[in-house]
C-alpha cells in the first residue's frame, strides 16, 4: 500500500473546507479526462479509488492533522512517498515522533519504504548511507518490525546459505578451490562479506551476523582440513572475528584463532628451521637404531661416546620452543637405551651415564619426572648390586685371611706352592678380577689387597710376580691403591732377595727332586700305545716318540694339552692292544710307522 498525502495531491495551502471541496472536484475531473483513470503524483501514478480513500480520511481530525504535518515536513513526506533518504541525512527529531498514534498512523508506510531502502542500500554496499539509515530510529510500531527488515533479512539468509554451500563443496571435493589457488578464497570471502557494512546493521540482525561468522568459521575448518592451509584458515577466522558478533561466539572463535595461529606459527618455524629439524630427526633415527642393535653385540664400553657424538646438548637446548617435542623424544629414547643396556648387560655404570645425558636435555616437567624415576630406579639397583658384591667381597676376604693365617703358620719350605696357586687361580679368575675392579674402593677392598700382597711374598717368585700383576688389575680404577700395590711388590722383591742362600738352595733342591719324580712317573707311564705295539719300552721307535714329546710337545701349551689328553686315555687302549698281536701289527704298520718315519726326519 502506497503512501499518498491528500493535501499534496489536492495542492492545497490551507485547511479551509470550501477550498478542499473545490480542489477535490478539480482532481476528480482530472481523473475523468485521463485515459487510464489515473493522475500523476510525484514519481508515480495514483488511481481514482486510492485518491477518494485518502481524501475521505481528511474527515478525521487526527489523520487530517497528520497529513497536514507531513505536508509541511517534506523530508519525511518524500521518504514515505518516494523513499527519498534526505530525511535520514538531515534528520531532526520532532515532538510528534513520540506520539504513538502518529507512529501507528505512518508505521505501515514507513516500514514498507524503510525495508525497500535498507535492502537496496545494503546490496549497493553504501556503508555511509547505511550508517545514516540505521542511526535514525525507525518510525514504526512493534507490529511492523518484521516487515521493516523483511527484505534485508532475506538477503542475509541467502548469504548464509551461499557460505554454507562453499563449505559443502570443499568438504565434498567439488569446490573450485584447491591447494594451489586456496589463497583466492580469502579475497573472495572478503568481497562477499563487507565487514564495515555488516557491522552497521542494527541489533535486529545480531543472530544473522553470528550465523554469518559461524559459516565463515566452518569454511575455515574445511580449508584447513582439505588443503592443510593454516594461513588461509587463520585469515578466514580473522574475518569472522572482525564481525560485531555476540560475546559467546567471539570467545569460541578467539580460541580457534589462537589454536590455528599456533599451528601457523609452528609451520612457519618448521620451514625456517627445517635444516636443523632434519638434523635432529637423524639423531632420533640413530638412537632408535642403537636400541634395535643393542642385542647384536656388546658395544656398551663406547656407547656413551657414541650418543654424545650424535648431537650437541647445548645446541639442542638453545633451539626455540618448536623443538620441545623433539627434545622430549630424544631424551626418552636415551632413557630407553639406558634401560636396554641394563636389561641386556646389567651394566649400571653405562646405564647411569646415559641417564645423565638425558637429564641434561631441557624437557617438560612430566618427561623430566620419567627420566628422574629411571635414574632413581637405577641408583637403587646399583646399591643392591653393590651390597651384594660387597658381601661377596667380604666372603672372599675371609677366605684369604684364613689362607694367609695358615701360610704364616708354616715355614716357606713346606708350603704346598702348587695347591696354593691352584686355590688362588680358582678364586681370582679373570671374571672375578673384573668384578672386583668394578667395585668402589673401601676398607674391605684395601684389606683384601693387603692380604693378597702378603701371601704373594710367600709364593714362588715367578708366580708371585704374575699374581701381583693380577692384583693390580683389581685396583685399576683407583690410582692410589694401584701405586700402593706397586710399592708393596717392590718391597716383596727386596725381601725375596734377602732370603738366605741355604734356604734358596733347599727350595731349589726340593723343586728338582719333585721334578725328577714327576719325570720318572711320566716316563714310566709314557708312550703306552707305542710300547704295547712294539713290545719294548726301549724300542728305537718308542725312544723317538718319547724324545718328540719332551723336546717338542712339552715346550708349548698345545703340546702339553695333547700329552695330558694322551696320558688320560692311552693306558686303557694299551691294555686292550697288549694281547692282540694281529691288531698290534695293523696299528704299528698303518698308524705308528708313518708317524715314526716323519718324526725321525724331524
């Protein structure tokens, strides 16, 4: 329904009733003379029926007064009739604007014209005019609010749907955009969503502005997921945050923005630090390789140096926060390597040295606690092992003290050197020496060394010297104790040189006597098979075999082992062969004679 001001149509300048009637007759005549029963009114035509209707309203005093006011207020009148926006550009409040009856009178006309004007200005993106329009309170009743904003509400709904379809097309991989032209989507959205224009809208459109922002946020998520483009996703969220949206929405979008911003920052830093990241990724691979190969061979003695050679701890700690995760990964891998070393080799020392490397890496609190727990567990195991080893050390010490007491209770001449040496060799094997060397120096260890040094002074000189060297290996981790052993061994050597000549001669005589007895025993039992086959201990062949044994075999460790083996099993076969003359002939001809011929040349 168009707004028609009858006073304007009648062209009256007075409220005189007689003039009104004359003017009405003149206008009706104009209708009669027109071809389509209309007359021109401003920029439009009005029908006769509409003319009669509004002229009849002048019979009501209130409406007559309202029309007369509007005729005098041309800016408002022109807006109601033609949508002229000068009313808003030069707005001045009037007392009558507070009159509810006047507002009810013009409300349907104002709402209709305002709706059309607002939608038109919005589509033209005339920000300044839109701000003028929305700065003036609409002269409407509550009944016409929805009608006032109907056109613009439809435009916004269409825009919301358009944004939704952009998101759907990206999710369904049907979009024009791809990973190569994704940057274009930001400029396209900025063209579609004029932030200043949207922010100039009245509060009536708040829910739709929030929905526009939500659609932008959804597009941001799709762009991030589909194209892995954090920069464009961040720009779209920023666009949504520039809208004047509700506080709840803003808080949610701000969290999204900060999250994506962090990802974008990490991406930029990743590109910036890519060479360094690749270097430390190689460190990770090397550590994993060490863990996988830990069971192949025991290289624990050089493991700490290997790990330290992989990277510089200070350099790693100096890297920016983007390296936090890789620092954590490296530290935990070294901890795992430490655990594997202990599980496979029970080497507490190396395990603890690896844990110490891990502790030097700057990591978060939780990771640091994991490493400290591993260190604490290893320390506890170390203490348990050390307690066990010290207990074994004390047991050995008791045995050695008892042995030393028994030796001191006898004279040097009647010591069974062979028994003592066998006993010491059984206790101080290479494995036990290494275990004793690994123990920390304490009073028991020092006492053991002192007792052993004292025993060594009572032993045969050659064996004593080799035994002192063995004792020195016990103290190889303690330079002070090692020097003490060296000094003591020198004193022992001086003491041995002061032994009386008669005592030395007696000892040598006793040794020769024992050697002769042993040789006689060995001779009487030697060459069992050869003697049995040739029938005579003094047969030329038997003599050659015996000389080869004494001059060759007994001069090296392999020969001694062979002779020992031979003496253990040959008597049995000699007895078997003694009465078997036919078999003896075969053994003599095909086994012993070829050997004899070879040895005779030798």
